[in-house]
C-alpha cells in the first residue's frame, strides 16, 4: 500500500510539475511570437493553437494537485461559523457532489476522447491537430480529482480543516 501511495503522490506531483513547465513554455512562446512581430518578421503559425491547448492541459494536469493542497477555489464564508457537527455534514455533502460531478466529467470526456480517436477527428486551425490531443488529459485528471475528493470524504483529510486566516498565514 505504501508503494501505491508513493506512486500516486509522485504522479500528482509530476503532473503539477509538468503543468508548471507548460505555463513557462506558453510564456516563452508568446514572448518569441511578440518579439518576431515587433522586429517585422512573420510570427510562428503554431503559437495560438499551442497556447490554447496548453491552457487546457496545464489546467487539467494541475487540478488534482490543487485539490490535494487545497489550492482550488472554495468558499467557507458560511461554514466557518457553523457548529462542527453541521459543518461535517455539509462538508460530506460537498465532497459527494464533487466526486459525482468529477466522475461524470471523467466519463463524458473519456467518451469524447474515444470518439475523437476512432473518427480520426482533426482540429483545424492554423495548424492541424488531432482532436484527441485536446481531450487527452481530461478523463484521467477528472478521475484523480474524484479520488482526491474521495480522500476528503473518507476522512484522510478535511478541506475545511483550516480557517481562512490560517490558510493565508494571517
């Protein structure tokens, strides 16, 4: 079990690291593209589609890590004032809704990925790209997001464990 846990953690951290590399690559490609335009040269054809795909990819790749580290957006303005018993019930309901919605997205995007692969669909922009590349990370990442919320549901961690002041270091 320890090996599985370490492998899972390495997967999530590796995906977040790769997301960070993609963010930097987007920055670099945009700087090169703008610089080429400033000096009067023809910009790279693949810049816009590459950055658009990267935006989706780094969002998806970082999502499980953000849920794990409580870096995603969630609102606890109401729950922080509730008694612990009620807060626990509401938290379990929220975790359950998140698991179900992430699972639905996992299944749906998995279907989109398979369909795009089977049909050989191509995303036509300035550069033709197989459409399955767009859907590539989605099913796996939504599955991992569901797993992360399941960790909260079974009590391994609690999304609402810290107050806002503690999270922000105030």
